[in-house]
């Protein structure tokens, strides 16, 4: 559950105009957490829960991506105001 906290910090940096952050990695799945393969075998795995890394759930993922989108938009506005980035046609 540290991922949303870390991403919020990254969003603050982006909104402040940080230009060296170009990507993030989010461990995401349908449901939060992780699981080991149970003794009963793979058929007993919980649907939508990772068996590798602990993940945030879908709703948290959407909120994190929305936050990133807003932060990048603020960074673009700030850079345009400073004349450091020209608007593109794309």
C-alpha cells in the first residue's frame, strides 16, 4: 500500500515542473495483494490476485493514473508559462 503514497509524491514533483521523471511502474491487478499457490494447487487460487508481487487493486490503479494525468497536465501548463516547452500538434 506504499505505491499510492510514492505516486502522490511523484505527482507533486511533476506538478512542480520536474522534467527528469519520464515514467513510473505500478504493480496493479484486479484485486489488491498477492498470494502463494495453495497446497490444493492452482485451481484454488483467488481470481484477480497476483501470485508474484503485491499489487494495488483496480480502483486504486485508476485513482493513481488519474492523479498522474492531472500532475502531468499541471507540469505542461507550468512549462508553457515558463516558455520551456512549445505546444505540439499531437
